[in-house]
């Protein structure tokens, strides 16, 4: 089973738009990462997001590639300071690969938990629009398989 953790792409500043939708740069970054995911053959059984507009928009862009024909769903429990247990439990019983699009520090805490068993520390360096792929082994240990960041990709 694979769990893809994604930080939402760049959003407008709150002073410009309190809803903080994706900026033009954020939409372009998400499209670049989605193109990479498509070339890598990533497919999932579910795409979930926090419900915040920037996470929903990022999840929608990614879902068009990794979950074609289906809409990303809100998952209560993906806000910046939420506990990691609900998402981890839901992913483990999902029966397939899952992508979750959310926020820091949640994504960083969950990544650290998967790799070290503890939520403190900086195990993975996320940036807006980044996706980290974790794989669960038969012994229930998790490993970071790969990570892609928009800053590593050239325009499609």
C-alpha cells in the first residue's frame, strides 16, 4: 500500500483573498507535479483533502491525473494542527493507495511518524505543491519511496 502526502500548492496571501485560493504560480506548480505523477504512472483509490480551498484546488488538479473521472473528497482531520491518527487509520483500511492533500505542519508530522514512529522532528522537507510517496511493507513499517517538489521540475 502506498500513501501519497501532498502539501497544497502556493496560495494567495490572506490579505489579497481571505479564502486563500491557489495563486497562478500555485496552479502552474500543481499542473507540473500532476504531469510528473502521470508520467510516473501513479494511480490511487482515493484522493482526500482538508476542505480548505487551496487544498481542494490542489487535490482536484492531482485527481485529474491519479484518479481520473472521480472527484477528490473532503476528509475531516487534515487541517494543519489535527491529530494524525484518523488519516493514518483511514489510509490503512482503504484497501488501496491513497493521496492526501493538506497543510504544514500536519504533513510534516505525519511523514515523521511514518518514518520514525514519532511526530517530532523534520523527516521530510515539504514545499508547496510537493508530493511524498510512502510505502507500507508487510511488517507494517513505512518507507519513503520518492518525493517530487515543483522546484525540481521544468515546465511541461
